[in-house]
């Protein structure tokens, strides 16, 4: 009935993320953490020690672009996996306009989100477009010495857009980690072992829950 | 270059104070290049390569009296040549000694993220410390004169040191020493400015160069290399010397408002999330009769 990979797991659990989704998530997460640490080291002298801890400024400068390619590839694989499920619909718009209830933990007042709520969709698109900007400006910064003087405006563009795009993703990253690790209990487990409880699905993704329950007889 | 005798007044990518700032009574040093008496002999180019023990670099002939199109990581000093057709149809050969300008407000140092990779000594010399350089190339973006050049093997940038090793011993830079016409001078910034202004006045009053003047661009706080030009209203004629060089506005925006806004947002975001947890805590969902995630048999 659905094009989602989920299936009911034993003990009132449902598979939320396949192995491929989970593995890719952690490739993105690991590479992003490295990029965050080394990028912030180049961003501020007060944080340069992070590059030193990670093997020194030279090594950090050498590896940052390569890890960036890995991260971009991982984000583009996410696009292939999830872009079809990330379109905004009427429920998402309503969800977004009721965001204050979500923030204040009054989740029963929220409209029924599907597999992804509007906030997760926004996170996805911010990372997708952020990765594109970071990749393009990152290539300019990587090979900055090959650019002729007449194209120096590309460098000026890159040194502004690269940190702006990074800051946008960092803000989303902070919220993402906070939601996944601290705010929504069960969310972190879903990206480790893949499944969530049906209670979790019903509470946070009622639309998705209805799809699963409606499409399957073999629960419990 | 390690400079035990030179104190540092500006440090790139540095958190905290600068050891030599306003601690020493020193004169700002300056090169004066009189383009009107340069004959393009390239002695200064050779002296630079020789003194700095740099490997010889293949030259490029492009039908001009110029050794190669641009400076290189191992070729810090280049006489740029331009055959300029004047309004009356006569030709003028313009020669300009192109090297690091040792800006009072260096864009390279402003852009550099590596602690101590670029320093400015109290005598005004801007010097790259390759052992601290991380090879990011931000200095290339920050420089309005297209000076820093990356060595693709060592992944470090190099440029004119103003012969820091010589001047710290009381010698003049190698290029100055080698100049046969006396178009190159070296001394304190005040002395060089006086000399340059005298020469410009002489060119205006006695040689018919009505627009002769001195190039010491205020946009970068003045430079440690100043030029006497036949026509100071058109510095671009002299190998693309920018008429009003500045640290690029993008670098200024990046290093000041964007940095402060970004830091404010990052710290504010972390504090805000922590406060949110204190106020609202985690979301709770009824587990009903369902065991929690991870508690499977």
C-alpha cells in the first residue's frame, strides 16, 4: 500500500529506517562532525584548537575537502532515498503554523504528521541545499590558488557563502541533535536499530501510524 | 623566517593579545620605487632569487620585457612591463617592480585563520611563517595585490619577506642593494615619503609630467612599498596597480559582521536549546502496554 520500507517488527515496534538509511545517516553524521570541528577551527581563532586536536591545521585543511565530498555524497544519497517523501502538503503547512504547540510539548494539539513532520522536512531541505552551496563554494576554496585573478570574485563569493551555508546547517544540526537525542525519546534508537514503538509512531507521526496500521494485519 | 630581534604587532588567526603591540619604539620601514628611473634590467629579480636561495624558475617569453606573467611562490619580485600609447601617439615603456606591498592593514593577515601564520612586525613588515601556515589560501583571497602564491608540494604560501633576515641585521633588502640606477630606495616611511614627494614635484615642475605623484594607497592604511609614478591618476597602467586597493569587502563582511552574528547565533542557539530542555523537558508519549524501544527480548 505504501512505498515506505517500514514493516511491523515484533513487540509493537515498527521499522522506521532501513539499514541503508541508518548507515548513510551515520556516514553523514560522522563526516559532518569532522567538518563542523575543522570548519569552526578555521572560522574562529578561539576554536582553532579543535584543528590542533584533530591532527593539526595542515592535516585539517587537507582532509576537510575530502570529508566534505563524502558528506555531500551522503546527503545526495539521502536525496535519492527521501526526497519523494519530503514534499510539503496541507498538513505540513498546518503543522508549521502550529509550531508553538510542538515547541511547548503540547503534541496532542498538532495536526497529524506523516512519516516526516514539517520540521524534519525543513531540516532535510536545508541540508540538501546547504550541501549544494557548501560543495560549490568549497570547491572554489579548495582550489582557490588555481583561479585566475580575473575570477577573484568567485573567491569573494565563496568566503561569504561557505560560512553562511555552514551556519544555516549548524543551526539545523543543533536542533536535529536536540530533538533526536534529548526531546523525542525513541528517536535516537530508531536511527541506531531502525525501529520505533507504535506509541512513538502514533504520538509523533499519526498519519504514518495510520498508514502502517491500515496496511497490515499482523501486528502483535 | 625566525626573527628573534623583531617584535610582532599583529598576528593572524590569534585569540588573545599580541606580544609586541606598542612595546617598542621603531620606525616603519619602506621601499621607494621610482618607476620613472627604472630601466627594467631585472637585477632586483635576480638578487631576490639569489639572496633567498630559491630554486631557479623557468621564465616565460610573451613578446614583452617581462620575465614571466606573474610572481610565483619562488619568484617574489617581478618587473611588470607595459608599452603605453600616450595621447599624442608616442609610446611610453612603463616598468613597475611588483612585489608584496607590506600593507599597514594587510588583507592577507586579516583573512588568515592559522594562528601566527602571518605576522606584522613593529617595523611594518608583513611576513609569512610557513611553519604555521595551513595552506588554506585565504590570504590569496584577502590580498588586493595578488601576491601570496601557494606551493603545491609544500602546501604553504610564500611571498616577499622584505628581506627580513637582512633588515634585522641592519642591511637593506637584496633588491635595493642590486639596483644600478638608484630607482630603488630603502629607509623609514617618513624619509621615503619625503623623497618620493620631492621626486614627484621635480617630475611635475621640471620634466613636464603634470600628473606625476606618489602611490601610497590609504585604503590599506598605506603601504611599505611606495611608488613614484609619471601619472599617478592612472596607476592601472603600471601592470594593473589598483587605484584604490582595499581589503575586499567580502573579507571584511566575513571577518566582522558575519562572524559576530554567526557566533551570537551559535551560542544563543545552544543556550536556547538548553533553556528549552530545562523549561519543557523531553516530550512524553504514552507507552500504553508497549515496551520501550530497545527493550526487546
